[in-house]
C-alpha cells in the first residue's frame, strides 16, 4: 500500500526554531535514521519526503461560485503546524507505524493513497 | 439440560478458526462473514435430514468457500476489482509451504484476534468486531449488548471491516517488541464488551450477563492461544469475580447493589476459579501496567467475593488496594472508587474528604456518591442538592428511579 504521512504537529517536540543547534543535529540524525530504516526494510520504499515552509507562507485555494479564491495561510487550524510529509510504499500499517517510531515524536496523520488509475 | 445442538456447538467452537482460514485464503473481509453465515443456514437445512457430517467444521468450510468462489466469479464477470485484506508476508509464505497446518490455523486465529482489536480501530468497533468474527456472536445480539439499534450495529461492523482493509491493518502477528502492547489492547477490547453487558438497559435487557459471558469466552480463547499471558490471566480473574454475582444483581426487575445482594446466589465455582487465577505463576513476574491494573482490580473484587457478608468486608484492605491502583493510574474514577471504600472503612466524613478535588463531568456517579455520603452524615439539605445534581446528569431510567427513591427517603 502507498501512504501519505503528514507531520502535522510538533506534539511533544520543541518547535524547530526554538531548538539549539545540537538538538537540531539530533533531529536531523533521526530523519537520516528513518531514511536508512526504510531502505533496509523489505517491501518499503520512501517515494518522496520534504520539509515544508512555515504555515504563514502557505496559501489556501478554494473555489466558490466557480471563482478561485486565495487566502493567506493554511487551510485549517489543524495543519497550522504541518512541518513535512512522506510518501511511502509499505506492506501494511504496522510496518509503517514501526518505522515512523524512528522519527522525532511528531503528531502525524497517516492517509492511505487510493489508486484511481484502474 | 437441553440436548446439545451439533450445529450450534460447531459454530460456537469453530467460527473463529473458520473465519480466520477463509480470510487467509481469500483476503476478502467483506465476504467471509456472510459466506460463513450462509453456510450455517445451509447446514441448518441439510443436517436434520442428511445427518451431521463426520467433520462438521470441514463441511462448513467447504460450503462457505464455495459461496465465496461464486461471488468472486460474479465479480470477475463484471470486471470489478475489490480491495484485499493485507496478509503479512510470513503468513502468505507459510500458507504456501503448509508445514504444519494445525499450528498455522491456531496462528491464523491469533492473527484474526489481533486484527479485530487493532489499536487503529475505535475501541467499541473493535469490541463488536471481535465478538462477531472471532466468536460468531450474531449482529442482533451484539446490538443488544451495546444497547444500540441493530441497523446501527450492522453499519458499525461494516465500517470497521472497510476500515481494516482501507487503512491497511494487517492480518498478522507483530514482532515481540510490539506484541505485549497489542495483547493489552485485546484485553481492553474484551473488557469493554464485558462491561457493556452490565451497563443498565431497560426492561428484560436491564443487564445482559449472558452476552458479557461471551467476552469471557473471548478471553478464554485468546488465553488458549497465548497460555500464561499475564494480562489475560488477570482480566479473566477480574471478569469471573464480577460475573459470579450476575444472578444476585437483579431482583424483581430492579438492580440490587453489592451490599444488598443475596450471597447464596453467587457462583462459587467461578469465584474459586478466579481466586486460583490470581495465584497463577503468570502474575508473579514483571507484568505490563495494564496487567498490574487488572490484577489489583481483581484483588479488590476478591475482597468482596470472599467476605462472608457485606458488613465483614475488609475495607481497609480494599482502600490499600485502591491506593496501589491509583499509583498505577491516577484516574478520577479510581479516586471515586477509593473514596467509597474509605467511607466504608472510616465513615462518611472521611469518604467526603477523599472525594475532595475529584471531578468527573461526564457522569452522575460522583454526585450520587457524594449525595449518599452526605445523607449518611446527616447533612440532608446538601444531600438533596447533590441528588438533584446527580439526577440532572443521569441518563438511565433505572438508576434515576433509584436516586429519586434515595432522595425521597431523606424526608
């Protein structure tokens, strides 16, 4: 199955900007470890993963009455703190959850990707 | 005793194994349960005339498999592709090799249990699904247990099955680092079903102890797969202590509280079994927090079960056990239960003091206990106010009637 994992909130992790350089190094190490854990796991492929700009740089796009409307900021409060995402192929939820445990303990949302090609 | 119906017997004993086998083979969670249901109906028609087959479970398996194959053929003709349940790689390989079919089937049953009570499922959905798929309890009975309309329960079960496939919850056994936590969840799932049967309903369904008994059966079947699993041993003891009182809990259509129960009606054999479980070697080593909490709750239940009369309950022991339990999980409902014990051991004033600072906004129980303790300590005005508060929050007719009665008895 293919999953989109949204790093949706800091949870108990200190916000990035408030972390000391050492703490940031540690976090980077965890991201690196996650990449390696994925590479080393059978049936798992990390298809994409990026860090995202701050919420204040996000733009929300809505279509209302046939008109495209843009507003400043993220879509809703829940994604205010969204810091990044991964697109991962994994055999099932348990393998994915096991791997995500390697990352810094962010709050995450895991959404299976639906195959609409068939 | 009515003669044993061989079909009911095989359904009771084998439903979970059959469901697990069919799931491993066809990976169609949406078809397996209906196909098994159809097979049972077919057996009910055929067996009385043709006689019970030599291997009744194999007969049901074959019949259910045919139903599923029919459906798959129809789908193939219509060129519809349905999503498949994820079966863990180890099981898929084992299925091809078939080194030891017996052990494989037992493992499949464990896979089914773990899938049904996966932590990514809502607890109530997991509970209902476990009763349906592992034990074959009927949807109307599960609806009765949880006091919801049958259509609501049917929809809940369908949603849960869809979610398992959609979210990629596997039919598998996780590695040993994760397994203890997952067995804890299985225990919570079973206990939720158990307590649902003792949540007061209306009329003849005031309590539904026979359905609570199904939750005990669930624990017994998982314990047979994982002997000596501490959390299950402790939970079984707790359930048996509570369940042993079932015949004394209702009299003339009304709830009877513990101190007023006729202890002659308690099932002594179950009390003895529970007591023996508490001495099991499984509970002597280091256990999970969940197992420790069930053990302490079972020891509290044991104090009640073994006291010769309500008046002779060793209340100071009960308080001590509550203190240990609060050390594990300092919950408001735990503090409420402790306060009740404190009141019995040291008087209503001490109980009221122990209630201080406890806040449980979602239930009438806190106000009800406070009212009772105020009444006992002679503070009738304050007691009346607390009864009113409890009545305003109480959603159950039976309990409301009880509270109104207590309030009126204050004069």
